[in-house]
């Protein structure tokens, strides 16, 4: 019996069990922590949405470029070649703008050389396409630059709450400061998890946009050279794959006398 009472007394004197975890830390942070978490979620979802949409758009532009050498430069005129390109594509826009520039130049007096006029129009068209491809990347840059600081705001608030608990209790016991400090560390980690993918996505998409811009510059220069040479200068066109020649029919067997042997039914 004495052992029973001693065990019960020891159980009563044990320290209270504290719960720790993500949700407990967010409860310690209150409305401010939940607000910061909501902003982080919006930033993360927006970053991945822009990543996948721009990646799809870039892949589409690069895939459409494969048809430029296969169909566009096989045509006898620019206008005919433009009709062979996919509608609502960057390459179709450049070709159509070149054709339109030619038509406008023929109606203008004192507009200078046709080559320079077409070159300026293509440069303007290329800048418009680049702006469209770069749309949304500024959001990724903003997320990468601001997300760590937003997480740091949660860190500052968590440490502030920990100091308040220490002042109220008069002691820096772990059960009083673990919750606010845990909240602070969690918010910092979330800020980094949001910022790092955004920065990586921004740099990767930017490098792919530079590749597309180089392809468009090459395409525009080829159009200008084609117009300036009256169609005599244009890129080499890849020859279509030749079809395998049909096998010759087997010759009928002949008899010893030279006559063809017929198959009797």
C-alpha cells in the first residue's frame, strides 16, 4: 500500500505533458501566423502555376520551330510560306509582319530601303513576342526575393512571443518558450521552401526564353536576307527522306528452250 501511495504521489508531481507540432506552433502564433502561412501558400501555388504554364508555352514555341525549315523555306514566296506555318504562333507572327511590312513599304514614299524597314518591323514584333513569353516571370522574381523576409517576419513575431512568455512567467523554462520559438523556426523554413523553387524556376525559364529569342533573331535575319536578295538567299532546306525503292518483280522461270514456263492450273 505504501508503494502504491508513493507511486501516485510521484505521478502527481510529474511535469505536465506539453504538445508540440506544426499545428500547435501555428496556434501559438495566432492570427498573424495563420495570415503569413496563407500568403506563403498563395505565393507557392502561384509560382508552380506560372512554372507549368510558361513551360508548356515554351515547349509549344520550340516545337513549332521545327516546321519552319521543313515547310516555310520550301515556299516560293514569303506570303506562301507564312500560310504553311501554324496559326497564332510566334513564327507565323514574324512571317506575317514581314509580309505586311513589304506591302506597307511599297505604298510609302521616302520610307528608306525596304530591308531596313522590314528589319525594324521584325524587331518590334520580336520584342512583343518576348514580352509575352516573359509574362509572369516577374512574379517568380518577387516571390524569390520577398518570401524569405515574410518568413522572417513570422520568426520575429515568434521570438517576441517567447520573450513575452519569459517575462510573464519569470523563468525561461523550455515549456514556455518552445511553442513560440518552434513557430519562429517553422515560418523561416516555410519562407525558404517557397523562395528557393521560385528562384530556380525563374532562372530556368529565363534561360529558355533567351534560347527562343536567339532562334527568333536567326529567323528574322534569314527573312531580311531573303528580302534583300530578292529570294536568292535562304537557309538550306533539309531534304525529305527518300522512300525505299520498290523491289523489282521476280522474273518468270524459263525452260531449257528459252520459253517461259507457265503454271498449269
